[in-house]
């Protein structure tokens, strides 16, 4: 990228502003559809995958390495025809396969009173986001340091030099960081923080709020950035006036001399910047240090100067937004009843929880994984009715009970289950449960009695007409 070719800069800026629109264009898209059917301690998993070519009715070719990994997880053969819709099926549990990239668990906690089930799974993405955030902010700081070094050399002795460098390292630094954080939030969120064009609008609103341009300038901005190849001067006028505003110069006052000079002779200053970068010992020292931090070296040209692209690579260190590969994922979990909790959409007519998201895979992706979960219970209706005359524990209480029951030692669980087995419709269930003690716990301890106490409370609150147990 050469700053002496300003149209390249302009097109880069244009691409940045319009990036959100590109998501709407037709292109090849890998699709995954996952059907999940619980089977007590296993989860039947049926995966369909295809590539939509972007042309109606035409499929693209699936990645052979990806399909090989999926087939291995499902203990299936790799199909010969990868330009088709492929299906795989197998039962897994408790750990889910890494077929789409990620980690997941299907847990089953049974008890004689009923069971608690949970499904949790993450797909793609990266939970360790702080590194990408730090690198992005560091890249901004490095960029502005290079710019400051050049400005101090180029405008040495100018009466507004201190004003210009102060603006670069204060207002402009804050603005670049804030815009970066807006885009970083959108990039990091699995479903996106904003709807389609909202990110673009927010960036434009932010720049307008900070005085870089007025909303009434939008036609000129659009023409300068997007609609023409010969309006560099118009864009430079908008940029320099916006920078002056951030320096505290009202719109009806002349530009500071340095900005005015740059706006009137930007080609010379762009060439000056490139030559300065190539020859400045201070810039070369900074670039060598930054490159060393990233484990690379700075390339010099035949004259021993640093190439501008090498400097850009050094201060950016890595791509701020590594994108990896993105796929569309839809998951359907078939349940016997409404879940206790889920972040999916539950359809009461079909008793299915569904999720839909885009999944990004790749090295150093700056996006959180797509995360899906559901918790549900299934009471042991016959067992409870035989001992208590009705179903006394279900829903959240059964979930807590199942966790408590599965947390008991084998000796404690045997003692508790023996008590339940001895109950029938003629038993004083409330009295028996209230007086129960584990043989290995002191009477003063309540650490092991959460399930006992909950069951006693539920029994005591059960209406007499619905309870065939003997209650004194």
C-alpha cells in the first residue's frame, strides 16, 4: 500500500465503511443442520451439511478435510461425491463430538424420583478475546506514534505543531479506539451486536457527533468516498476540516496552517511521509522492535531503507480482525416437554428447541463461540405416585433433587433409596422423611440434607385431596 497513491487509501476507507453491506452479498456458504434426540444417557445426533453455491438450486463442493474429520467422529466412510448434501448419524454422550468445531456435553443425572438432563455446546470462535483486543489497541498506538514522529519532523518549527500532535495523541487516538471497539464488539459477538447496516450507521454517527463532518455533508462524503475516482480533493477537504474541528477550531474559522498546507498539497506530503518512513532511523528502530516482538524481521530495500508495507506489517503485527471461515448452523433439540431453561427458541406445538447462528472457525478468531444450552427434567411418575399418591417433585425442584441425589456417596444413596422403597400409599411419608438421618452424618449437620428438606417441604405443601399419603 503506497500513500503516494491516495485512491488506494480512499478505496480502503470506502471498504471499511461498507464492510457490513458485503455480508448481504450472495456467495458460497457452508450449511450445517443438526437434529438432536435425547436417549437417557446418550444423545442421538444427526448432522446434515452442504455448500450453497450462491446459484439457485446448485450445490458447491464440501471441503474434503472437514468431511474427513466429521466422518471419523461418526465412524463413517468419507463419501466420494462432495458436491452433494451429506448426512451423518450416531449417538454420543456425555461428551459431544468436535464435528463442527467446539466442545459440548450431554449430561444425564438419574434418580428414583426422576432425572435431570442438560445439553450445552459451543461451536467455533475463541473464548480468549483479550489478546485480539490488546493487539488492536496496540496497533492504533503504534500507527499514531509513527504519524507523530513524521509530523514533528515535517512541521518542525510550525506554530501549531504542538496543537496538531496533541490532537493526534488525544482526541484522534480516542476516536480511533472508540471506532475500533465498536467494530470489535460486532466481531466478537457470535450473533453480532448490531443489525446489518447498524454498525455502519453507528460509525458515521460517531464521526458526526465528534465534529468530523455534519450529517448534511453525507452527499459530498458519499461522492468523495464511493461514487467517483477523481474527488480526492473533496475528501481531503472533509478530512482536514474534521481534524480541525477535533483540534478545537470552529467551522467558520480558517484551518490551522499545517492542515491547510496538507489539504492544498496532499500529494507532496504523502510522498514526504513515504520517503520519511524509508529513511528515518527512529522509524526503523521502532519497526525493528515491533517486528521482533512479533517474531519477524524488517525488510529493507536496496538503498537500505524500510519499505512502507514492512512498517505497516510491523505496527499491525497481525490482522486486527482475522476472519477464519464462516458457516451457517441450525440446531434442533427434540424434548419431551418444555425445558426449565434455554437460550434457544422453544416451540410448544412440536416440543423442539431451535438455535440458529453463524459459526466462525480459524486460527486466532476474534469471536466468541456460538453457545447453546437447555436443561429439562423427567419425573418418575409411577414411582412417585406409588409412594406419595401423586407427583410431588418436578421442574426446578426435581433438578435440584437429582443433583443432590447424584452427589451422595454410595452408602448415603443406598440408605436414602431404601427409605423411599419402603414407602407406600399408607405410609406417613412426611414423618418418615422428616425423621431421616444418614448414618455417617452427625445429627447437627445439615450439609447432606438439602434433598431431604426439599422433599419434606413439598410433601407438607401437597394438597390433601391430591395426596393419598397418611398425614398426621
